[in-house]
């Protein structure tokens, strides 16, 4: 009886709490925040829901228990994330990014760093604490993010440099970041902490030259600009950050020379969550389109579900939702078994669900017809939200597929390992695949 998809009584309770929160606290704020052209104002509109989510354990619950977190499993996180994302995936992304930022510290940080920073994040009595996960960089040549593991020296790959000023015991940060969520904080003076991937050795490639540094709110020399205006998932704040010789204490650095492994693992942990988020958006679209098909006649005598074309489309959508949810749950379970090591299956859940659910939402729109485009109906927002999934959280083309490729290309890869839930150790040699001049031997 090891394979069992039924929820325990505790899981049903968690699901109920997440559903009630989403419907009663979050939903009333969504339309206004989504329509708000000022991206920072939109972020502030949903702050009361964030505080409530924090108090319910949804903002920091996935952090380890010994540092004040809830120790919530990846499987249980699937249940909570689906309910919140069915109402608004942009809001859920704010919660997720606390994990993207702080779990790397739990995996790679020192005991002292974990106690201090995770302890602060989990022990905020105001419930406003935000952590940023700061990797992505502005477009340009050089620029972008996908080739973070490129073997070339600066300026290819990650461009934000952190120069060690040993005499003063500090790192000096210079460069820009673009896209990181939460990083600007509620007032554009910075999140409580930003977990920033930097280039500590500009002479070495992405597999040796990257590290991670904790940048506290209030650090001088950092400008947080007006957040980016996106087409979808607008409740979530994406930042453009400029570092002009910002000085950060050297005790804040971790994973020196292994920033690449941090990126690969963090975007593995988030894979199944992004996957189930896409499932949730498609679920919302499907339930609405199904009801429409059962009640709308389009000028005929019968509701349109009596047309085989409509029935088949909805059948395809229903099947794909179930299949993607099962894959995400399997991936989450695998991550629970191996301390979030599961780089191939984590990425598979994200890539497959993001793209399949994008198609599912479009199929729902085909069922509904032209009225799917009317902003009075929910499908246009579903489309704007679902298109984000294949592109964000380490884009499917430039990052997540490359990671799966690197794992399965390994000479010792066992093609049945994922089916049999056997451990696959991720190695540096699995990185760098598909970067223009990758040296795959290190
Ligand atoms: C809602 C949202 C939240 C986000 N939150 C964060 C966050 O908290 N922190 C953060 O750091 N970032 C964040 N991002 C950015 C996000 O994680 C992106 O996935 C990341 O910046 C990489 O984007 P990209 O893959 O398009 O990279 P780019 O470097 O811009 O690559 C662009 C395209 O080039 C092609 N390409 C490039 N290199 C290769 C290659 N080697 N092989 C094949 N194709 C290639 C691919 O088609 C790829 O899509 C967020 C974005 C959004 C929309």
C-alpha cells in the first residue's frame, strides 16, 4: 500500500485552511491589485493577506523546525500551494520566494547563519518578514541568467561582482539584478534579507566563481527601482536592483565557489511548487469552462457540452490536470525522500506541468469562445497568469530542461532511478550542458 493518493485527515485540514484563507482573505483583494497599474501599490494592497498567510504558517512553514519553521513537507506544500494558486499564483509566488531565498541557507549555510537569519525570518511578530532570492540579471550582451553555469570568466554568466575587501572584512557588490521577487520589500527599501548570488571570482567560470551572500535591509549603496510591470501574476513584486559598491560583512557569505549548486538546487525545490501552481490555474479555468459548457447554448437548443468537439476538449483538459498533479506529487515525494535533491524530477514537474497547463487553459478558452476574452470573465486572467509558468522559476528552455539533460546525460545515470524513487546524486559535471562553450569535464 505504498502508493496512495488519498489525503490524511491532517492534510484535509491543511487543505481546508488554505482554501478558506484563499477564498475569504486573499480573493477579495485580487481584482483591485491585479488591475492596479502602479506595481508597488499593487504589492502593498495585498500586504494584509500576506500577514495573515504568515500567521497561518504559509510564508515560512517550509523552513526547518529547529530554526523556528514548520518543517512542512514538500508533499504538504503541494496541497497548500494548489489552493492558494487557484485564486492567485502571483500571491503564492511571494510565499514561495521566502523558501527559494532561505532554504539555500538551510542547505549550504553555517550553523550560526542559519540560527540568526532563519530564526529572524520565522520569529517576526508583525508577520511582515520578506526574504528575496536574487539571481536573475538584466537582458543584454552580456546579460541574462540562463547561462549562470557557463565556463567563461566575467563578464559572461552572472555579472554582479562581490570583491573581497579582506582588510575591512567585507564584500563589495557592484552590478545589477532584474526580476528577483520580494527583494524591494513593502517600501522599496529592501526585503528584510536578500539572498544574493554573486560572482566572487571574476576570473573563473560559473561552476567555480559564484557564491551567495546575505544582504540585510538598509545596506547602503543599493537602489530598488519601481517594480517591473508584467502581463500576469501581477500581485507579485519583481525588482530591478542596482548595487553601487554596497558593502556587506564577510560573515554573510556562504557556498563560496558553489553558487551554481545553490541555484540548481533552489530551482529544483521550487519545481514541483511551480508545477502545482500551473495545475491550480488550469483547474480554475477548467471548472469555469465546464460550467459554461453545461449552461451556455451559443444560439443552439442545447448547452454546448453536447457538441463532441467541446466534450473532447474538456476531456483533454481534465486528463492533463490529473496527470500533471500526479507528477508534481511524485516529484514532491521524491524531494522529501532526499532532502530536496531531485534535480531531474523536480525540473520535470515544472517543465511538463507549466507547458501542459498553458495548453489546457487555451483549450478552456476554445470551449468558451469569444467570451473567454471578456475581462468580466476569469479566463483572460488565467491565460495571463499561466503563461508565466514556462518562462519563470528558471525558464524551461534555458535552465530547467538543461538541468534534466545534464542529469540523464551522465554516464552512470540509471534510467529507472526516478521510477523506482532511487537517489540520483547531482554533480557539477551535470551543469554547464548547452552553454555555448561548456567545459563538461569539471
Ligand atoms: C513572476 C516571476 C518571479 C520571478 N522571481 C525571481 C526571483 O525571485 N529571483 C530571481 O532571481 N529571478 C526571478 N525571476 C526570473 C526567472 O527565474 C527566470 O527564470 C530567470 O531569470 C531565467 O530566465 P530565462 O531562462 O528566460 O533566462 P535568459 O538568460 O533571459 O534566457 C532567455 C532565453 O534564451 C534561451 N537560452 C539562453 N541560454 C540558453 C541555453 N544555454 N540553452 C538553451 N536556450 C538558451 C532560452 O530560450 C531562454 O528562454 C522571476 C520571474 C518572474 C516572471
